[in-house]
C-alpha cells in the first residue's frame, strides 16, 4: 500500500474472501440506487465497518502489532479528511452561489433567448464542459439539465439527446482540472501531478466531448421550441462577489500547494472563512424583514452529504481490502500482467460500470511507479469512461431521475458507439500530445 504500509497478504483466507463478497454486495446496492432509492452512502459505510473489523482480526491473528494496524487505518483517515474538507468548501460555495440566484439567472437567460434546439444543444454542452471544470460534474449536469428540461418539455427527443450530451460534456470537462472531478482531485492531492499538469488534458478532453457531440448534433431536431413567457431572474446582493471569492479561493488552494507545500484543503478552508465573514456582512446589511437571512451554515448543511459519506465508505472499504492484500493482487494482475497503458485504458472501461471513485482510490493505493504521462492517462480514462453508460457516473444517474423517463439507460446506450469513438480519440490525442 501507499505510504510504505505493508499489506497482510492474507487474500486466500476465508475472512479475506468474505470481505470481498461484502464489498461486492454493498456495491450492488449502490448500482441499484435508481430502483431501490436507498442512498449509496448507507451500504458502503456498513461494508467499510465490517471489512475493517475482519482486517483487524486478521492482523491480530498474523501477529501484527496494534500500532502497525492503526497506522494503516489512520492513513485512510488522513486521505479521507483532506479530500472531504476540500470538497465541503467547494460544495458550500456552489450552494451559496445557487442561493444568490447565479445559476437560476443563467437558466432563465438561456430559456428566454429562444435559441433553436440545435443551437441550444451546442450552448448547453459547452457551458457544461467548462462549468464542470470548477464545479463537480453532478452539479454542472443538474444545473444545465434544468435548462434542457425547460425548453424541451414538449420535445422528448431533444431532452433525450440533450441529456446524453450533458453527461459526456460534464465528465469530459471534469477531467482536465483538479477541481472538476473527485478522481482528478485525488491524483493532484496525492502528488502524482502538479496543478498545471492537468491542463495538458484539455485538448484530449475536448476531443472526448467533441466527437460524440458532432455525431449527435445531426440527430437533434432542427426546430424552434415554443415561446416562453418566463420572467427574468435577478441576482441577489453579493452574487458576483461570491463568484469572485470562489475563484480566489481556488487560487489560494493552488498557492498553498505550489508555494507553501501545504495540503490544498487548508487554502480552501481559508476561503471558507472569508465566505463566512462576507456572509455576516450580507446578513446584517441586506436582510429585509420577512425575508430569510443569508446563513452560511445552511449552505454547509445542504452540501452533498450523501456523496461525502459515500466517499468515506469507499475510502475505508477499499483501504481495508488493500490492507488485507487485494490491491497488491489486483496490481499484479493488471499493471504487471497487461502493462500500464492497457491497464489504464481498462480502468476507464471499468468506471463505466463501477463508480470511478473506488477505482481511482484503488489505483492510487497500489503504490505504482508510473510516469506523468501514465498518471494523466488514468486520470483521463477514469474521468471520461463513465460516459460510456448512463449508470457510469453520478451525472448520468441524476439526470435519469430528473428526466421523467425521457432519458433512460437504453436511450444513452444508443449513442455509446459515438461516445466510445470519443473515448478512443481522446486517448490517441493524449498520446500524440503528451507521450
């Protein structure tokens, strides 16, 4: 495992195999969330607790000291704490901007402009691509998805193709910036690539989105949506200032990592404190009697806690399996047996079925000796591979729930060959530019 922690090497024991089965059962519930409506965090947290209980027993039976076992456990805790605090600040800023009507104003403007379906297809895709590089792909897809639903209410075909477009754009946009996807953030925080290294993936990510978008464009109805009578939405006081503060917070996080060599989450927490102080200013100056005051802790409360707790369960479940020895076994089978390039491409295909968070966390904990090119390759494939199937990313799953059955697993599957062409194209372009 990473950090010089030795695994137990007890993958052949009954307890070890039992832990793998527990993880598979828990992940089965995660994949069935759309049908069971059981939040994905619940089964993986239980799985993590069971796996570490058995890992502790195996360590004790193998004569491993309590201190050594705690060191392995605390390594996972450190990994989770850094990422959780980083994501919590980002989610709080996004919620604050949403409350100040930033995204609602953008949605209202797009709806009132009366663009044709084809033009709207391009505009929403490009907005989602760039928005997901600073907000996570789920948030970007849901925000722009509301626009697609509003203007395509009477045209199910446009909604179906438009949502496929958003999923591909959101996943591609999140791959070239550390803030765009949890997996990209994990690689950056682990120190395998510097912040500006990820922008080498911009052109491959654009190709990944551009190829399927070009194919789908000609299937979009060449029609004009019905006229909208929607009124303009006005920004609330402080909306622009909060957007600027978010950009400055990102710059602060990068500076803490690049200049001070401190974890980026410390810079994000500094930015959160500034938002808290500015929130106090909004609360005292702009609150009108009868209106709800700006409360920063409401924004923290409305963070994606299901995602954050799901991430907790994944980190500890995969970390526990790694401590038993399964990541070492998987590393030998994939990276030693198939070679780094083939294995990294396979990671993207796996992430079309299994969420890319546990896949990337497993890769990071294999203690692999790879070049920057290979780390960027696995970052790219893990980020965009989820577009191949609608269930491969949080954006796809969320949009299926938002679409009122207009966007489904099979309507997405229809475009999987074009998306696969984009996947292959992005890998080829990455090789040509960065190998």
